[in-house]
């Protein structure tokens, strides 16, 4: 089957849209984080006269920015510069001053400094500025709308303080970055087969790799991300293996692969290959740990039955499995007979790759897959954007699109949790929206088993089949798992796509949230009103991942905490919002400039 990629561009001005400057993007992103994680929880914000007023509680500094549109959950749209209110009047601030204010505020708040923070924000600014400049000089022609959508995220996560921060010891970011529309050949290594480690839940998944190129007899092909090879090429164990002929460098070969939104996952040859990449992107070094390599295949096996049941019940939603991994398993530096005869972990993890299913076997004929993050972006940077999908649509058609989408997305994710104890991570970069020729949603694909976890209370038998070092990292307790589901599903995903639709039709915001409540209620009524879901419908605060505070504390993503957001889901809140009345801290009136 061939995936329908619809080479016709929608007749919308997505490539001529006026985008904000890098200065404003970075300042607005910092303000988003400050508002969500610091000032709003301490009740130091107000919306007045078309502006957001925000106070840094420990500095006593008051900031002000114009609103394009206000939000029921405080995820406002800003426009123009940020100002500081001083005794002499308002003073315009740039992103550097704002970052410095945040650094001082968080130092006073935590009693600790973070000297990495300014450089990370500066790196993110450089990334945004370079991406904007590249888009001005690159051709706007679209060959493949799916790949275009993966490579459309010029600004990154708008609730992360440094979403485009990048750090690597060597290598050129534009050569491999999705926002630069990178497409390149893989580095091919021929490895003596005894030095290959691999596993497969489906043997055909490994043939995907073997078909990429030929190798000498007795060897196995190991494709490598070319940037990762550049980063690891001087490793002494690798150099020794190359000198012995245990590893043969065949150079750049084969079909080109395209960088996707995650940077290290590449798409080509009708498959996704998730490589290790020793590059720090936002918070983390993007490396496949040994337990993640084994865990992807283990989860594919363990979840075959639950995923099959969900596919039968929800035929328009599917999970892209990760049925195989392959990596380099060389002995440590003292050789196979020395005291350090264990496998070289740095190379085992550094060259580890996970095979993820491709699109042709999963996307229904006639549909075009699009990255949800590109559809929901604040600004139209591709033909995948909601402004293209809803081009010419009025409010009624927008509501119909939204209702159809919610019924594809919400029920299967909730069923995975409540019926199978499976915690999916349907954030915007983990979901593909498959649309028909009219731009209507018809199918959903979920991806990335790295974030998929099991609740032990529901899966003790399955987890008991695994080694402890593999089973441990793939579990969440029930509450932590629920927080993750609600954050990814409602805060990261639903609220952002809802906001993008509301940008086109501001009066619809309350009705769009009411539809979210309707779909959640339908599921709750059908499946016995689970207590956690009943609490959600009653309006308990929504958990929002605290990216700024996590980065400030220099914690890994897996240790991130949550801050509470006012929920618009309670019936009385929605009713009051429809009348333009604020309840419980929820801002109920849109401001359009």
C-alpha cells in the first residue's frame, strides 16, 4: 500500500504568513513558563485592558504584554514586546533581560543558582533565529506533506524555557535538524555478526535494516546516524575494532532519510529508525539506554494483546510498534579475556537503534498523515497547520472537525489506562493525525514506546516476565500514570490544538472545551465513571509539566513535577465562561486585538 501524501498544497498563505521575530518568540516562551509555573500559582497575574500583567513575587518586578487572545486555562497568546513597569513608566525588555529576571527570581525562590540557564536560553534563541532565516531562503515547494509537517516546528515547545537549545561536542546542527529540512544518507557499518546485539518481536523488522545495503559474508549491517558517528568516531574501542576489521566503515550509503521532529528519529525506506544521538536537546542527552533498547521490543511483545483489543474497539486509532533493536556489542577496552570483558556500554548505547513501524502498513488508503504538533502550532509554518485544514470553514465546520477529532483521540487513550493499566504519552509530537482530501480527521496514529509505561497493579504478571532492570523503568504507579496521561492528553495536546482553532474563531473557545467535556462524559458513562475521570469532570486542577522548574533544578525529564492549572471542564465553570464570568481563577473572556 502507498501512503497518500497529497502533493497539492492547500490554497492558504501558510508560507507567506508573518511570523514573529526570534526575540519575541523567546520572550513569549519564557513568559509562558513564568506565568504557568511561578506567577499564576502564587496569584500574581491579572488580565486587564487587553494585556497580561504578571508580577515576580520575590523581585517585586511587574511585567506587561499585549494579548492577541486570552485563554480559559491561562495559555494566552501574546503579541509584541514585553514591558517592565518602573517608577518612571513602562520600559521595553528584550529576551536576555527577561531571562535574567527569571534567573534572579528562581535563585531567590530556590536558594540555588543555575549558571547554565542563560546559555541554554541563548542557544534556543540562536536556534530559532537560524530556523527563521533558513525558511526565508529555502524553497516553499512541498513534495510530501507528511515530511513537511515533521519539519515544521521552528519554535518548539512553547512551555519550555529553552525548546531549541542544542549542545554537541562537534557537528553542524543545520545538517541534521528537521527545521532545516534535513535529509541525508546513513553511515553504514559492517560488523562481524558475533559483535551484534539485537532482538526482534517480528523478524521482518530486522530485514528492514538488512535491506538497506549489502555487507561482506559473516557481517551484519549496522546503520548509524552520521552525526552520531562523527561524535563517536574517536572512541578507542571503536578505533581498535576498525583496525582489526571487526567493524568496517562503508561510509555514507543508501536511500536518504528525513529528520523528524524528535531530531534523532529518521524516516525513510518506509520505516522509522530511532537512533541514539549524543546531543543535548532541551533537557536530555538523546541516547537509547540499554534498558530502552530492550524495553521497546519487550513492550511490543507484552502489549500485543492489549493493543489488538484496543484496535478492535477503536479501529481508527493505532499504535506504531517498535519490534526490533540492533546495536554494536564490542568487548570493553581490555579485550574479551581481560578483567573488563563486559560489553562496552558507551558504544552499545551510542550505536543502539530502534526500528519503528512505517506508515504504509498503518495509514488507511487515501489519508495523509500529519504531525499533530504542526497542526496545532501557534503560528502557521506548514500546510499541515489547522488554518490550512480549516481553510474556508466557518464556526460550525470547525466544531464538527473538533468533535470528530476528539472521538478519535480521547477514548482509546482512556481505555488503555482504565482497562489495561497502560500509560500512553499522546503529546503533540507523539501523534499523527491522518486527514482525508477535505482536511477532516479520519485516523490517529500514536507512537514512541519510550514514554509508554505499565501500572504494576494491573500488569504484575506481564512485568514478572521481564528482568528487573527492564521492568523497573517501564512502570508508573497509578497516580503518576494518571497525571502523565492527563498532562499529555489534555494539557499538552488537546488544549494546544483547541487554542489553534480558537485563534481562527475566538468566540468558540468555550464551546470547544464543552465538547471536550461531552466526549469525556460519554466515555465515563459507558465505562462506569472511574473515580479519577469523575474527578476530572468535576473540575479538579489539571497537571501541567513544570519544564522551567525542572530545567532550573537540572533534573532529568523523568523527574519532572507538575503544577496545577485551573480546569475549564467543570459544568459550572463552562456555564460561567459562556456568560463571560470568571470562576476559580479561570479567565473567562477572550481578548482579540
